[in-house]
């Protein structure tokens, strides 16, 4: 006699008609993973995960995992900013997304990289570029921030944002000097942490499911929830007690719903920053 596993029917149905299955769960105020609509998955941090990097971290949100490494090098400042250094943020997602074509991967990487650069370099200015100057017009630090998506189970930009923030907090630069003959000396035994301005930004993703009688908004969506929502997604970036909404598509929300999402994102940002601070303190013991 063949006995069917209790979850096999739902799993099979999810593969065949994933959108309809999610819709039926949402109509009963349920999510497939058992969370409430506005409940986040567990978040964990790990530090100094890349020995060759000057600062590194890994972050998990549920089954989503990203690793961030920061490589520091010295270079001549650009003519337009002779007293400033450089920062570049690049995301490498490989085939971690549903669109596995080379064009799809490239486009996704560019979109994520630009969104994170906007938040870190333009909106919050967590790092003052002038603090990366070693000698005006002669020498400055160049920071290459690389984020690798190891496993994408949704909300990958949230995890990437946290990983960058954690790696920046762990970043230590060696002492560099320039003598009269323009010879560069790097003392790797004498290191100093990077000076950060204000609090790190925190990003929270939402997926929108419009229905005939209501619109359901899910906080911290899984990859499957992102897919079946037809990518009706948006992200709230909390930056030094201010919020910025990045809309990625889908129907407009009512002001009351949007305000509720902003409030949820601000609350989550405070919790995650507290957790990051505690984990950083524990890692230094």
C-alpha cells in the first residue's frame, strides 16, 4: 500500500501552480513557511570570513546567505577630487536568481550594485571619502567592496546591505606613509579601523499581492514569494532615522499601507542594528 507523505501533495502543487497555492494560503492569512505577514526570518552574522580581505562578513536571513569582502589598495586620487579616496560596490550573484541567463545575471548584479551604492555612498555617506585620503593629490585608499550571493532564498538586497555594514565595521587599514622621494611604505603591523559616520543603513524588502478585495504585503519575502508576486516588490531603506522607499514594480499602495511598511522597516532596522552591535562586541572579546 502506497502511503503519501503529508507534505508531498502541497509540495507537488507548489511546483505545478505556485501562485495559486500562495494565493489560497494568503486568503487564510497564512504563509507557506508559517510566518505572519509582517514577520522576518532569523538573521545571523559572522565576521572575518575572508582571510585575504581587510574586512569581511557573512550574513544569513533564513536560508539566504551572502558574503562580503573589502579589499583595500592605494592609488593616486582623481583630478576632480584630489583629497578623496574611492569606493566601489559590486554584487556577484552567479545563478542565484530565477533568471539564469547571462543577460539576466548581469542585469540583476548591476541593479543590486547600483541600489546599494546609492544607499551607502549617496544617501547615508557612512564613509566620508576624504577620510580615505592619505596624502592630497598623491595617495588615497581605494576600497573594493564585493558581495557574493551564496544562496538566494529571498530578500537578498537586505542581506547584502547588512553584510556590507558588518564588513565596514570590521575593516582595518594598515598605516601608510609617503616619503620625500614619493616612496610608499605600508606597515601592515600597525592597523586602524575606518571611521564611520552615523548608523549603517538597513534595507527591508516587501512583496505585494493584490487581490480583488484587499492587497496583502509580506515583509522579508522568500524567493518563491518574490517570484509568484510577479516581482511586485519594494524596499524601504532606513538611513539615520530617515526612510527611503525604493519601488521595483507592481501596483501602487495606499498611503496607510505604505506608512505601515515604513514603520515596520524602521522598527526592524533598530532591532538589527542592536543585534549587529552586540555581535560585533562579542567578536572582539
